[in-house]
């Protein structure tokens, strides 16, 4: 059949009805849920990296103190007062076990529970 080339093409309308609207809403909710899961995973990874960075900072300060003074510091408070170590006390708990002046102390950094 012949078709008029100069007339605009017929527009097709999509009428999904109620089922189409429900499907669109479910897809939208699924995308939002995936975004939230990704954001939570990113925040958790970031928190783990901050915790590890804090522990590394304490260990580095202890080793530098040993290199300068010839013995390990008696406490974390001594490092913060005299050596400039800064720890976010609201976010982390540092467990420092000083065994002897010539043995590396045990250092644990834990996140505070909120």
C-alpha cells in the first residue's frame, strides 16, 4: 500500500496500565536499594581504612619514639603529650600494653560503639 511521505508518522502510545506502573515502581525501588547497599559498603570500607590508618599512626609513633629515645614509651598518654600523636578519642579506643622498655608493646585500636 502507498503511504503519504509528507504526513507525520503515527505516534504510538504506550499504555502499560496499572501493571506497568507497578513494574516501574518496583524497578525504581530496586535501583534505590542497590544504591543504598553500595553506599553502605563504601562507608564500611572507609571506616575500616580509618581504623587501620589510626593503628598504623600509633605504631609509627611508637617506633619513631624508640628510634629517638632508645626505649619504648610507657603509655599512649606520654606519646600524645610529648611526641604529638593525635588520636580521635571519641571514635577509637587504643589498648596499649607496655611490657618492657626494650620490647615492642602490644597495640590494639578498636572502634567505639555508638
